[in-house]
C-alpha cells in the first residue's frame, strides 16, 4: 500500500466503492432491511454499504479495494440460505455485495448442453431458459423463485433431484470467480474433460463465499424428460420406504428422479396451514413416499413400471396404498404437499431445523434412535420429511402447542441439536447435508470434522484469503 492509499480514510474507501457501482448499484437506507437479515429471521446485521455491482470488473475493483483496506465482503444471492451465511455481523466493517444485477445469460450451447449464466440469475429463470431449448437444469428446490445460481453453487445446493442428477457440484462445468485480491479466475470453457491439475473452480463450490465471489458459471443441462409420472405411496415404515426404493431403483433402471419422505406430522401441518391442500389418502397414514419417475424415451411405459412396483411393494408388505397422479394438476398438488412443509412449519411458529444425512440404508436406524433420544428428553412436536432417496432427512422439532419457539430454543435447542447431530455423525453421517455451515453450524464443523480436514480447510482459506476479507467469521477462520 503506498502512502496515498494509506491515508485514505474508511469513508473515502466507501465513497470510492459507491462510485464504482454508480447510483443504480447502491441500496439506500430505507430499502436495506431485507438485505440485513436472513431468511428465517434468526440473524440481523449491519453493513457499511450494500452494493449491487453490474459487472465482473466492478466486483473485482471493489474486492481489490476491500482487500487493501481490510473491509469484509459478504457475498449475497437470493438471501434464502438457512445458515446465516449471507448476513453481515453488526460491526459495520463489512459490505454486502448482492449479485442480483448480474443475471445475464452469457452463452447457450445446445450441442454442448451447457448454459453460461451470471451468478445473479434466479434458479427458476435458469429453468425457463433451458426449457426453451427442450433441455432442463435439473437442480430444483422450494426457494427456486428467489435463490440465485451463485448462492446455489456456494452452498452446493441439493434439492429434490439429487438422487438422479447429483447436487450443484455435479452440475457445473466451470466458473468465474473474483479472488480476494481482485484477480479473476476464469474457467468458463465448458469442458467435460480437463485433467490439468487441481480443480480450482471446484474450491468455490460449497465455500459459502469464504474464498471468493462467484460471478458466472457453466451449467450442465439434460434432455427434458417429456415422459414423467408422479405417485404418492403409503408405506408401512421408514425401513419399508428404503427397501422399496432400493428395489424401485433397480426395477426402473435408474429412472427415479425424486423420492421424498413425508411423515404424518409434517403432512398435518401442511393440511392445517396451506390453503388448497388435501390429504391424498382416505386413511390416516404415518409414513408417505412421493416418487417421481422420468425419462426422455417416449416409448417407455413409466406408468406400467409404477404399477408393477406398487404391486410388488404391496406383496412384500412395504406399501399399504398408493395413488398415481392422473393429471399435471394432480402431480402439482402432490408436490405442493412436500414443498409447502417449510412454509407450514413457519406458520406453526417455526422449528429447530436439522438437515442431516446418513447412508440411505441407515435412515431407519437414525430415525428410530433419534426419536427415542428425544422422547426421553423433552416434550416436542416432530416434523420429519426430506430427500430420503439420497439419505438427507430434515428432522425438525417444534415446541409443544402453546410454547413459544424462542422459549423452546433458549432452553432446549442447543442440547437437542447436539443430540441429533451427534447421532448422525456416530452413524457415519453429516450434520449438514445440503444447507451448509454459515454461522449457524460453525462450532459443529470444528467439533465433527477431523483435525486433518480442519487444518486443510484453514490452509486453503489462509492461502487464498490471507487478510480474511471474504465472508469473515463464516464456515471457518
Ligand atoms: C423454502 C425453502 C426451501 C429450500 N429448500 C432447499 C433444498 O431443498 N435444498 C437446499 O440445498 N437448500 C434449500 N434451501 C436453502 C437455500 O435456498 C439454498 O441454500 C440456496 O442455494 C441459497 O441460494 P441464495 O442465492 O439464496 O444464497 P444466499 O442465501 O444469498 O447465500 C448463501 C451463501 O452463499 C454465499 N453466496 C451467495 N452468492 C454468492 C456468490 N455469488 N459468490 C460467492 N458466495 C455467494 C453467501 O455469502 C452465503 O454464505 C431452501 C430455502 C428455502 C427458503
């Protein structure tokens, strides 16, 4: 830093940053509130500035200045993350870089089946762009109308199709990122094969903005499966759900795209809180499995496969009953039951969320043990649902009726969460399957990851971001 730079006051640095983005790129006082708190209202912060850059050059200039003058940079996408990663602390020594103005489609390569988009592109817009070419970007989740590609990659988002297509990491062929020193790493060649050293772009996937700012990515696209069937089954137990799924995967030759578990308690919350939802069954079932099969081969009779699966499931006493959707409208209605669960929990007053994963074969053991642990501990209401097809269960706890979530949390959340996370890790699983670490699970990362992993993560962080300006205090320091 030369003498002139050294004398630059913080105010002058911030003024300079505002000049870089221009008036359209500055979020003014009265509009700042939604950017300063997280989706669930758990974290609130303050920021010296909230900027919306419009180009990678602007991002690079701002980050380079932040690095020189020790200003923390909080990357922000749709701000739908569940771990507080996109919320600044309250010191006012940090700025938010919100990517929503950088949402251009840079290139569509139909032959390569790829799309290059800027990080601020909203997930559902990406879906629509792909569909115009009869292709799909298969990653989808309940927040699709708000979350952005940069956020999805930074959290290595999962969602409802991981079973078939993998999580965000598996769906990106390269990216562009601004490093903490302002340099731009550009790997947008869209190559499906490139064995030339370390996977540098891959470092930024799942890093939650702690290593740099993702500004664009090459996304992998797949043929649109015109042939699809959705069914909802009543299963006798979670063990039966897993056994059934194992067989269904083989019998359908890998055509299952999604397999989502819904417990009675979660369904009841949806029926009570989300208008227009109906129980698909006339019996009260404890365990339900929503299954979607899809293929682009039009002559494959998916309905016949589902009917055969159903028959075998009933004979082997895994399934009690089932409904195959008769129309697109009914498919949407079935999916609404599953996708509305987070909103239904919110309307019930909110929940203590756990986003664990274990091997699919160990899901029943996890659930049995976790329920027993908690039954002996405190009164609570459970909401268990999630991506059972990839071993990711949302094991959420609500306070008993009449008790405020805040009181429940203050008294029990820490111990409850510790019990649930200890159990999943004891079973060889993860304490954070798809939501990331952010600020919420930073202590857990230190507790559950091996010393070797923590040291390696710190070495990488310090090598790439020696001044700790990128999302400081999140994930790892
Ligand atoms: C109703 C609902 C359903 C959800 N369902 C799922 C689900 O099924 N699966 C799932 O995985 N998640 C789910 N989520 C969580 C959330 O939507 C995802 O984590 C999503 O990927 C976050 O994207 P975002 O753009 O909102 O990121 P943000 O919340 O803005 O940011 C998340 C993290 O990424 C960093 N970041 C954001 N943009 C960038 C960038 N350009 N460069 C570098 N770092 C960046 C932030 O600093 C932060 O640490 C759900 C959330 C809601 C509200």
